[in-house]
């Protein structure tokens, strides 16, 4: 599977650079043994408790939320033991400080307990580090059952897209039946669209648009609409996720379906899967 480069946590942690080599607790200040630079308790700049949730786009994904009182370059350092061994940061940091850090934790398994610390650096050079803590990776809600009809989109042809992030994120990925692949636009936000040709006029009684999303909260489609054969518009309907499919009930007959994003969180909007169901047998 090709991975979106925007999903990948980037950069080296402060710990790995040797700047924060001495642990500090919830209060007070210590100094790095190597540099002598003061290291402040992360609680001084922390705006809210660190929270964890099952990722919005895929079963099994875990996301940490770290909020700070000022913009920081932050690293989330974690592992199965106090030795840690993994580090990630917010994709939205993009080389600069932010205050709302949404950090994807690849490989975190639901129900498992992990150790972690949070490290940060402010624009004035002040360094922060949290005490060691633990979290248990949350379990995602069970996937809802879908309609019992045939998904006609699986045999459709993609005839147009507003854009594609790359060949690995082509429009056809939205109708291949695989939630581990996806169509991603190239920054289209609310202007993203994809057109499917079902091959013949087909009666459709249910629709699903399973949105892609980024760990930083972008690329999430909130609502979409469908134009049938260039004439009749249906929607807007809520977009779904792998665990909340948000099936929309419709009843029309058509061949060419143009799915358009109506509202979103912006960015590289697209879909893990788009489905158009025929009536139940």
C-alpha cells in the first residue's frame, strides 16, 4: 500500500538530539547533563490533559491530542516499556510551532498499555519535558453493518476527478472495495468531486461516502451531494467513516453519479470508499 507522505510523522525528537536528557517531573526545572540548558516541566505550558482516541479514518489507528498554552515544536515519545523507542509528532506542525498537536501513533494496538513522555521547545529556546506516564490505546467502536443490496460502484468507472494527490491516490482507489486505499485530491477542500459511470441506468436506494482524513484534522469531508446524470441533485448527506458508515437512503435511477464535497475541514479531501447500493434482494 502506498502511504500519503502527509500522514508520516516527520523530524527528530528533542530527546534524540540530546537536548532533553534529564527527566523532569510535574513541577520544577532541571538541566540537561550534556548542554546545561534548563529543562522545564511540561506542565508549565500544558493547556489540557493528554487524551487518546481511536483514529477517525481507520479501524486500529490511535491518535494522541496534546494542547499547549503557546506554540511549541513538540515530540511524543512512547513505547511498550519505560525505554520508549518510538517518537512521532503532529503532521500539521510542518516545520513550525503549533499549540494543538494531533499525533498519529502508528503501530499502537487497541487495548495495549504504553509508556510516554512529551517534549517541546518554544520559540525563545525554552525546553519542556513531561514526567513519564502511561496510556491504554482505545478500542474503536464496532463497524456498523451496511445495506444488503449490491454495491454498484464496485463495477463503475471513474470518468472524472477534481484532482488526484498522486497516482497512488487515484480516483479508482475510492471504489476498489479496500479501506486501506483511498482517493485523495490535491488540496481541493470543498471543491473536491469524483464522477462514476455505472455502465447502465441503475436503480440506487442507498449511498455511502467514507471520508479520508488526516491525523491533524484536515481532509475530513463533513457533507457531500450527488448529481445524477447531470440533472437531479441529492443531498447534502453526512459523510461516513469505517465505523460509522452514515448510509444515506435515496431512490433514483441513473447511470452517471457525480459526488461532490459540500463541506469539509479543508485540505486533501477525498474518500476511502464510495458506495452506491441497489435495492435489497
